[in-house]
């Protein structure tokens, strides 16, 4: 039994996420990683030009590392 096309497309679709992981707590004072969102300086600079797959890779990494850090 093979997968239906709609099942494959749904499985490949990344989860709904905000447009950016930015939480307006921008700080890269002591290293190359923002203390608010967990992205590197380069990732922040190139975010708008990244495609969805590239952004998803960043999202997965920062979420695994406990980012973005939102005030709760």
C-alpha cells in the first residue's frame, strides 16, 4: 500500500511558525549567537533571503537549544 499524494505533501509541509524567531531581545555582545532568538549573526542578517527549508533547519536547531527565549 503506497502513500497518497496528499499524505506525502502534508508530511513534507513544515509546521506553522512565526515569520521570524526574533523576540526583540537582540544581543550578540559576547558571542555570535543572539541571546533572544538563538540565531547566529549571519542567520539574522540573511533571514529574509533564506528559503523555507533553510529557515526550518534554523528553527529546528534553535528550538532544540531552548530558543527563542520569550518573556513569560
